[in-house]
């Protein structure tokens, strides 16, 4: 295999009659950020869920550090403990405080002692501007703050790679920036990331490679500059033009 | 500018006060008319004197009440014990019904049958069948005390209802919560215990309390097996003196435990409305 942290090989997935993924090949190397772009329903979220083993794939394989994780003999719980995932709708646990949201996985899944888990959580929360909110419940926070907590929750288990599923799509426009700046910082520290996003400017800035998903296939991929300025495929051009039109409205 | 605004404000407040005063007056007048009319209708009916003598006799109340009250402790003990059993058994049944583990398949079938049958059969029938059927088996080690048997029957019947309440709660927690719990690395069991169940139980607190209230009065069904609980003792007094006042005494005692709980329930529901109104949708 090559030097990828995440390797996706020929992955297909159907929900009933609907073929969502038609054979995806993708590599995310160490310290790399790969952006997945494409219209709603093109399969971005499904691909991320399949990599985190929240959904079963039909065919193909996914490798994490060279180890095949989609083998039926592989324990999905162990795999998920090595990956971090952040969802579009935050999915914080509403009955737990911010601190409890962050310490749950280190304590229960990784056996970190309570005091240590709390200390680590406080440090991480403070780093991302959430000091003083530890004892609040999620519904007391703005959307941007909630999503930053969700990022901290995913980081608390020191994942090998982060899977970000359109993490700014549910936010008010003025809150998008504070969340993206966290991701930018993580990229600066060398976090390996696979990012499904609608923020083209952000993808262009942070990603090492951009993949355009269309109808369950990656129809074009390349470095961000080339993808956004001189896309080769007709579908990519049409998608980007539609986005530009939407922005002008 | 400010004087104009405060002038408008004073006028508005005055109008609001006027409206509130009118509301109070209308409520008072309509209460007097409706309740007074009802009371007049009953008190002037030709049968009232005999109803008063047979249902509301002060002397019959005084002689029977201490006995009914003593017997009522059996009811209180019974529903407290049965309620605890029901809360635990109902949760276990609900968890079995929601698990997807293949090894639990036979258990799942049993749980489904349990709920279908015990929810579909009148509680009084279950009390009869358990109360008279189990002793008839003549197996040593099985309980023969009618209070215990009646309690078992009530626990069986109510565990079926409560299991469905729990299950509705579990189903009402959005799948994205489970996905998030799994994504941070929890096992299915951990996700259920730490994330899904706490939210589910919070949501079904009101219906659970509602079932608790029904159970508090359904303990009277155990009387068909003969133990001297409140309703049974009241019945005996009534039969001896051809006076139904002891039944009223028993009714008052049941009300003493169900009404306070109903008020607690009201407050909880009002509170949960406030909480959910202030919560961002998940």
C-alpha cells in the first residue's frame, strides 16, 4: 500500500434501490487535508459515515494506516476509537454539560482517569475559546460554540484522522468563521482530515487536494487552485457555476 | 416623545387590568351558576335523603374509617413494592425488545408475547388467573399469600404497559445521538446507557407517573383474592350495615395518594414544556 493514513478503494454503497456510492477511490496522506465537494445527495456524508463504520459498505475496502477496517472480522468500536467525526448538526449530548460531553469518550472508551480526562478537556476547551462554559448545557451555547465543542469532543480522544461532515452547513453565516478557524488551526498542526464542505473558499485555502463528487463517483480531483480556476470536467464547471450564481443572489 | 410613549403605556396597562378584572368576574359568576345549579339539582332530587343516609352517614364513616385506614396500609405497601418492580421489569423488557443482537432473538419473541398478552388481557383477569391458578399448581416454593400473588399479577400487567412507555422514549431519541455516541468510540451498550436511556427516561417521566397513578388505585383489584385491603374492608362494612359510606371513606383514601401525585405530574409537564420551548432542536 501507499503511505496513506486513510485509503478508500472501490467503495460502493446502496440504500435499497438508490446507488449512493459507485466505486470511490481516495487517499488521505499523513498531515493532509482532502476536501470533498459536490451537490447535496452526491454521497459526501455517506462516504464519511462508511469510513467511520457507521454504515456498512457493499463492496470495496477502507484502510486505516494500512489495515483493512471494513473486514467483517474487524471490530468497528476499536476503529471508531481511532477516528474522530464531527457532524453537520453538532449532535452534542443535550443531557450532559459541555465538560461531560468532552470527557465521556476518554473515560468510557479509553479508560482515562476522571481527573485526567477533566483536566485534558479543560485545556482543549480553553484553547478553542470555550473556557468558562464547562458546566453549561449545550442549549445555552450558540451554534458556533456548539460546533467547536463537537470538534473538541472529537479531538479529546486524539484521533488519527478527523472526518468533518459539512460542519458549517447548519450555522448562521456570521458563526461560520469561528468554526473554520479551528479547522485551520488543526491543519496548521498537521491533523489529517477528510472534509466534506460547501465552503469553497475554505476548501481552496486549507485543502491539499479537492475531490468533486458527482452521482456517487469522484469525477474530478486535483490541487485546489486548478480545481477552482480551471476545472476540466463539464460537471465540475457546472457545479461551481451554480455555487457562484447562488452567492450572487 | 417619552411622555407620549409613557402615556400610551399607561393606557395599555389600564386596559389590560380592566380585561383581567372582567375575566375574574365572569369566572366567578359562571362558577356559581354551574356548580350551584348542579348542587341544587342533586339536593332537591327526590332520592337525595336516602342517598345521603346510605352514602354520607357521619356515624357510619366514624365507625368504619379507622379500620379502612388500617387496611389501606396494605394497599400503600403493595403499590410501593409493585411500582419498583414494574419500573425495573418494564425497562428490562423494553431493552430486550429494542436490542438487535441475534442471540437475544428468543428473548425478544418472549418480550413481545409478554407485552401483547398482558396488555391485551383485563388486569382483573390476570389477578384472578395468578391468584387462583398458581396455588392450584400445588408446587412447593411458590407463594400462596393472596397479597403477594395479587402483587405479582399487577406487576405482570403493569410491566407490559411500562415497557411500552420506555420503548416509546427510546425510539424518540434521534438516531443521530446514537451515531454520535458510537462515533466517539462507545460500544452499543455504552451508547444506550450513557446517551440514549437518560434522554429517553427524561422524556417519558410524565407517562410513567401516569401509570404509577393508575397502579395506585388498581391495587384495589387484589381484593378479589380476599386479602383485607381498604376496598375489601369497606365492602365488608358496607355489607354488614347496608350502608355505603365506608366505600366513600376508601375513595377518599385513594384520592389522598393519587391527587398529590397528579399535581406533581402537572408541574413536571409544565416544566418540561418550558425546557423544550427553550431548547434548540436537535
